[in-house]
C-alpha cells in the first residue's frame, strides 16, 4: 500500500491499493445486494502524476483510531434525561445510551470496511479537489451509465445496496436490458472526498464536477440520480444540461409553485384553490419546516459545531436527528436501531453505525455541514429544469409531491410514480424498490 496524494490532515487515514480490491462476504444475516463478481475497473485508470489521473483507492482505518473511538464513547459525559416522554426535545437519552453501549462494545467497523474495499473505488482531482467515487461496470452490454448522489447525513453507504440490482439486474429480478454502469461519488467534504479549503462548493459546482467526472470516465451519454442534497445536485445538472446528460431522476423533487413557496416562507395559510393532494403536500411542508432546525444552524453557523468533531456520541446524536414524514428522528432510522438483521434490505443498527463511524473516522462532521452554508437557494421550490426528468414519490419523504406540481415544475416529465413504502433515505431503506424505480424511470432514455 502506498499513500494517496491528499492533504496531510487526511493522509494518515486514506491509502490506496495499486493491484487488488479486497473481497468479503456480506455480514451474517444481512441481505447481499452487491455484484458478484466485480466488474472491471475503468479503462481510464492511471497512476500518473497528472491532474486528471484516476487512482485506485481503499480505506483501512488504523486500529489506534478504532481504539480511540471506543475510549471516547466510554468517556462520554452524559446529560440528564429529557423532561418529556417523546423525542420532541431531541434524541432521547435512553436511545443514545443503548446505541453507545453497542457501538463501544460489539460493533465491528471492519465488516463495512471490507464491503467497501470489495468494490472498485477511486480518487480523482476535479477543480482542485480530490473526489472519491465507487465505479462498477455492468457485465451486460449497452448498460446505461448512472451517477448517483447521496445527501446529508448520508454517504456512499446509502447507495451500495443498489449496486448489485442495477449492474446485475438478471440476478435481482430484472432484465439484461435494464443494466446500469454505476458511479457513486462522495460529495466534497463528505467521506473520502477532499474537504474544500475555500468557499464555493455548493450544489452548482458539484453538478459541474459530476459532469466532468462522467466525461473523464469516458461516458458520452448518461443519466443522474439524487435524493436529499443529491436532489439539489441533479436539479443543477438539469439546469446546466451538460453534453451527454440524457435525464435525471429525483426522489426528493423540487416542485413547489412560487405562490405556495411564498406562503410557506411567510408562515401563512395555503393559497386558495389547492386540490386535496396539494393541500396535503402543503401541510406536510409546514410540518417539515418545523423540524429543520439542524439545517438552519448548519446553514448559518457550521463552524460552531466543534462538539461533533470531538465527541462520537455528540456526532451520532446530531446525525440521527434528521426528520422524515413519520417523525424526528426519522422513523425509518429510529426503527432500524432495534433491527439487527434484514432479509429484504431494510436499514439495520449496524448500517446506521457504519455511516456514523465513517463520518467519525474521516472527521467530516463539520466539513459536511458547510454545504448548508454554501447553498443560498430555496429548498423545495421549482428550479426551472427543462431536460427529461423522472420522479418517484416515497410515502415517508418530507413531503409527497403532487403530480400536478411535478408536471409544472418539470415540463419534460417522463416518469412519475408513487410507491408503497420507503422514506427520506429511500435507497438505503428500500433498495429493491428503488432499483426497480430506476430501471423503469430511465427505460425510455436507453
């Protein structure tokens, strides 16, 4: 193993493999959705010392870092119990104490580390910043390339359960003609990507970087998918319409009309004349905007969050306190903390800790938060995307976009579907449903 050329603050953690990728089986009892065997690495692979080189990557956390993590968890200074019987004051003390106990004594980071290292991972410099990504080519001919973007408080771990169903559909209930080549990058400041040292890395710049990444990988036609911040990125890609981008899919569509958005921001009543679906969406958005104090703080004072860089339990609580349609913390996440295995892909306790531990080991709690500060636009308002767009509405999302709003927001809407289950972390929660949605959504663009 030789060191990757990265800023010195990250070199102690990030190393690359020049010859092989480690292979491992999925954790006992968990559903296996990864491709077997791995598809070939990109033909553009290079180890040359040039700005566009695509370098193989693997991550091996030093044992000392894992030991220190456990020590810090054990040394947590706990506050008193909340004074309410629900989670209205934040993540309950009993929830955090039990999660911390398991994290410090029984959780094994090496399992997910091996899963990651079994996948073809790479680093390449784009616009002066190192970008980490997973790239798995399908063995099926004429596979459609797709770049999939995660959100906050997520990482590439949100999407790895999609890789098998998308690249090898015949092994997962699909057809060969539904195959994808899959590219899953870590956003700047997240995971194994570089941390911006100056301002400017918002969704607009990330969108341009993703277009460059796909071009660098040799793709002349491709599609893009995103949820949460990934939805912002693909909307920006749709606005920029780079050469080769055929269309986008979003599971958190930005569809809110201007008059509705104005009423929401003012805290007033809904505009008159809304249909039943539109009125329901308005009420969902009112609820959502009451649950995003974390976003307001990261959008205004991200550097103040020193505690999440210093305390594993502080980081875990901060990352857990995201909302979905069924609560805050998100119901899908809260439920998973009691689930040790899954045969159909639902979230488990280990998967939640995998993601939190990735944030801890890469010290990206604060750097990831700055994306909220960088972005100055609206959240759910229509952006004016005019390229082909596909939308899947999950019932547990922060709001369920009505078809009427969606058709107005995306005039070239090629697909709209409501599915029966799944929420804000849809790819993580329901990977098989999500994969089938992508197969169907992009079929007309092949």
